[in-house]
C-alpha cells in the first residue's frame, strides 16, 4: 500500500529530485567552497557552466530561484569533490590546498586546472579520481 507523503512534500515530487531549497543550499555551499579554494569569479563562472554575469552575481548575492539540471549536476560533483577531500585529509586546509596543487593524475596540472577546462566531464573526472583514491563507490 502506498504511503501518504508528508504535508511539506508536494505530491508531484519526484523521488531523488533536488528541491529548489536544496539546490539553493548547494549553490550557497559551493560559493563558500570556491572562497576556500581561492577560486575567483571568472573561474567560478566556468565551474558553474558559464551562467551570464547577471545571473552569476544574482546567485552570489543569494537571489537563487529555480536552477537548471545541468547546474545541479555540477553542484553535485563539486560537493562530491569536497566530501572526498575531507575524507582523504584530516586537516581541512590541506584539503582546500590540494585543489590547486600539481597532480600526476592530471598530467602535472592541478585538479582546478582540469575542472576549468569547463566540461561537466572534467568535474566528474576529478570526482571519480578522488572517489577511487578514498575507496568510495
């Protein structure tokens, strides 16, 4: 027998779908992560899929509405990268610094340089590398 959804969840909700509030929380967290990684606004726009400057700065101010699904995928990868780094490094500062350090896995470039190539697959490649390093999935 089907269970009734709690009143706070609309009956049109798709299982596993990210709500608007969750997407906004992810974006706020990623902006904080960019600050910790030392990512400038130009780099942040690349990592977020090149939103228009007006949209980017609106999001940065906290005016976040509905987010496109491709951005949600990028946010998921960025949060996954953060999570994997926090598992791998005891000291948060080392985790944040790792992103900018040259790495043999990326042909001597940093993970940030790899991600700044701009394709969603570049974010996924860094996430997959870190997940494999930590023994995830």
